C-alpha cells in the first residue's frame, strides 16, 4: 500500500472508531436531567435562565466527550509491548 493510501486508511479507521465510541444514548441521559429541570423551572416560574441552561447542556456534552476521548486514549494500542517471558520472582 502506498504512503498516501496508508495515511488515508488510518484516518478513516480513526473516524470509524470515533463514531463507534460515541454512544448517543449516553448523551440523552446526560442532557435529559438538565432539560427536565428546565421544564420544571419553566412550569413553576414561567421563565428560564437561558444562559445557564445552555451552560449546563454544554457542560454535560463536554464531560461525555472528555470521557470518550480519555477512554479511546487509554484503549489505543501501545507502542511498547511487555517481554514474552517476564521474569518471575
């Protein structure tokens, strides 16, 4: 395989891995409590603090993105591999 095709294949694999790693039901679970609280607040007072609502929604989404990227970083193949026959004490 030529070098440009190998690089393109690697990035295609990375994109596919990201799509597989993002769990859409997790995002709905993170966002629903914020939307439920906003609905309750709107029902009680008839007003919302829109900036605060957007801030909490953004924070929930960014936390899940961070968790996804951290998991992918920890699960990636390592360059260094342990020896086949480790020393046993």
